């Protein structure tokens, strides 16, 4: 076999599919971007891989690893394009998906809607079984009843089954028996079991998570298998790895088995990229701004690592109202999403106020300037009309933008507001930046942090065009724009270790915890996790373990995650664990409550492989290098602080020498994105060819 020469990462977004190819010897990074093929994303991915490898004269057999992140799993739920799935649940609990928490997410909206359950009521079946809250089995599933129910469901054309029984997180015996009975009669029927998918307390959330896993399992399995088999046919010698929502990667087998872990795969890749640059640049505290074609995501990076959460919501009826979606209990990076992407559509509400998003034009028909049939004014159209984008250099010239169509769409919007098209475009730009800054500010302040103490790292196709203004609103002093910013999320895939987190619910007071049982639970999770990683190719002696628990003060409903020491637990560690809880609690909420007992909800085990080593090529830095060698010309661009349109120098990003300084106003172009440097700002190029923008007054 030949020695591998490159590593490849792929990120499928709602509008574009991004690729990064890293030369393992030189550290040179090559990037590529294509429109996402919504009808056949697998073929679009394979075509993009072929194009990128052809450009560098490489072959699939030269690749050491391929890592893939995607939004396909989430989109299957949002668009309701998953399996025809049935739910088997405990007798009397058929309607748990509709009852939910019986809480309204907007107390002022008496007509608030909730997403329709993934499983229609006719396909939700009750099983005569019962497990007590303490895990005692009172009644077991009967094979005759199971056979009759499942045979009828299969006859109705179901593609998958979800099993979620009462208190199965405490004792999974009845769920496992039901799974066995189904496999005996229908061995090819995909089955998702709550005690395997999300073995945690909270009946509604556990059932919702299990149903989501089963709903996307057939389509995700087919997609991954097709990509894997085609790459193998072309000569790829390694494993296909898939980014999961917690910021690690798993092999294709694990992704097929537990696809619900992929729901935040794409956004997690962006957060991992920000974390990589945090460590590379010695900037421990960053705010990532990942603005693509459909949405913008922000994540707080602290001490070089992204913050984490234990749950997410998908398919929200009101996209940015918490509680209006389907709850999913999986480990996930703590991101906030804003409906502000390049394709976000501008519109006027009932009061005549300008709104942008969350509706998006997507890849097809796309913004008006794409010339693919779209006529709605979008963020990309606004940026083009303001002079920030080069209509002849979009995607490096592989796609020309129709400036006249953008002007017509913007003029029509402006007339409805009593202003010019340019003023409407600036209004869109301002609304988008204010929305992103407001969301980022809330996200940071909720963590008891000050956004003025953070630098921004901006990427995505649209992020660098807006980052300077977002930073100014937040009070941040510096913006970092990586080389290849338009596809930086894909680079994050290569920075993620193989990892998997397990969780078990065993609620109780900390000072009365059953430490022997807790040790047993940790041992079981760690054995399973080690086996997962070893089967994925990680040497056994390179597997690392970390433990934690979700805790809260008695009477509260939100938990915080607290580290748990390694080794056997016997209660001697409880005082140290309690002190750590209070330290984290005070850091988050600026207070302590020493008189209230602490309650443990869940025990967690994270099993990880070694951190991948990414070597980016460094350039010799020449102080005061001359940026004029990269000058492409000038373009008229709109800046209200400069009283309207001004002639701006336009620079070729790839020719800017390390060490040079670019004074604003200026525009820096690369194939996949454009950076706008505002009049009072300036930027320098560091040894990794990152643009570091200093925000002026």
C-alpha cells in the first residue's frame, strides 16, 4: 500500500457542501465548495470529492481519513421525510408524545402550536407490560401480543419501530425482551430502543429521542452505506468517520446504529474549528460566528474548548422559541442558531417593519442574484448591491451573480418601505448583524460572561462580511478570519477525536448516593465505550476516560455538569464533588446555596481517542510587508460612516503576504467568502495567513 498523503473533510449544509483537503506533509490546505444537491446529496458529495482530488492530482486511495459532517439528519425531521415509523409503549401511555410536559412555551400566546408528533396515533401501540419506578418487573411483554401488533404494523407498511416503555432507564429487561421478540419475526426491521438510545429519566423526552432515532435510521443508514461503498469501490482504504453532535467523531457503523447523535453534526464541526483556532492562536476565549447560506451559529469557546449541553430541540414551530420543538436528549455542543444566512429572505411584518429570515431561499431557487428563479430579496442580494461581493468572483468565478436581478428585488422591497434599493439593502445588512449580535450577547451573558472580553472567529460563506459590525456591536476588539473561511466548518471535522458519551439516570441525593451502584454503572459504560472505539480502530492503550454527573439543587429543574473522579467510588469523594458543584454553580449564577441539598440526576462517561494532530503550513512573517502585491483593483462599496459609497481597494486573499497590514475600508476576496474591513478597522496577516482584524472606534 502507498503511504497516505492527504486527509479530507466534508460538511453538507442546507445551501452549500464544503470540502477541505489537508496535505499531511506540507500542511497546505486546499478547499472546495459546491451547491448542495438536495435531491441526491450523496452524489453531490461524491462529485465534489472527485473535483477537489482532480484539482490537486490526488486519488481517493491517497487519503488517510475522510471525516463527514452533515445536516441531513436534522433536515429529515424538519421536512418530515423520514421513515414510516411505529411506537410501542406501555399500556396507558400511547399519547405521551402529544401530552408532552403540558406546558405552553409562550404564556402570552393562547393559540401556541406544537410540532405534530412524528408517529401518528394509529401507529402508536400499547403493550401489556410494567416496570416499577424502582426497576421491579411486574409484567413482561407476551410474545403472542407482540406478534399480532407488529405483524399488523408491518402489513400497514411501516419501515421502523421505536420502543419506549415506562421506567426502562431503571431496568431495560422488558424493552430488550420486546426487541428480541420483534427480531425473531422480522429480523430486517430497524428497531430503536429507548434504554439504548437515551437511558435517562423523563418519559416524554426519552420517547421523543427514541422516535427521532428510529425515524431517521433507514434513510441515514442508506445514505451512509452508499457513500461508504462508493468510496471503497473507488479505492479508499480507510474508514468513513462521521461527526456527532457532541463534537467528536464516530465510525460509520456507529452512525448507522445511532443516527440521532448526528442531529447537530454540521454545527458541531464549526464549533470544533473555532476550538482548533483557539488553541492554535493562543486565544483561549472566543466567540465563533459561523454564518452560512441558511443560518448563523454562535458558540462560546472557553479555555480552548466549546461549551456543552445535554439536550437540543429540533423542528421548532417557532424556530427561535425554546419549547416549541421536539426535545432530543443527546450530548451536544452548546450552540445558538439564528435564522440569518446568505439566503435568508427579507420581508415586512404586519407593522411594516423589516424582518430577515428565518425563511431561506436555500440552494434552489436561491437568492435573486443566483439567477435560478428566485425573486425574493436576501442577505446575499443586499451584500451584492452594497458592493461587498464581486459578481464575477463568486465561488472563485465558477458562478456569476446577476446584479440586475438583485437590484430589482431590492428596489421592490425599498419601494414598499419608501426608500431606495440601496437603503433597503443596508437595512437588511443592519438587521442581520444586530440579530446575530443580540443572540450572541444573550448566549454569552447567560453563562455569566462579558462579550467584551472575547475575540470573534468568523467563518462560513457570509460570516467574514458581517463579523466586523457584529464585533463592534458586542464591544469585542478583535476578529479572526481563517484562510479558507468559507469552508472552515469542514476543517473542524479533522480536529475531532473519535469519542462517544454514555449516560445513565440514577437519581438521588448526593449525600445519600449509592456509590457502589454508581461505580458499577460507570464500569459498564466505560467497557462499552472502549469496545466502540477499539472496533473503530483506536488502540486500546490510547483510549482516555472522563466522568461527570448532572446535578442540581433540590427543587430546581436545570442541572449543571460536574466532574467525577476516576476509580472506584466509595463516598469519600462526595465532599470534593460537592465543593466542585458549588464552585461551578457560583461561576454560573454568582451565588451559592449551601443550605439546600444537592440532587444527582444522570451519570456520564466520555470515552475518547487521541486528539488528531493538525499541522497547518506556517509562512515566514515579514514585518510591514506590502499588501499592494495582492491588490486586484478597487470597487465602490457602501459605508454609512463614510457617507455612502466609497472606492475600496480589493485584495486577493491568497497573495496577501504574512506580516502585512490592510487599512480599512477594504475588501479581501477568496474563492468561498469575502471579508469586509470597515473604515475605522484594520487587519494584519499572521503566519498562518489568518486575517486578524482590529476593531476601531
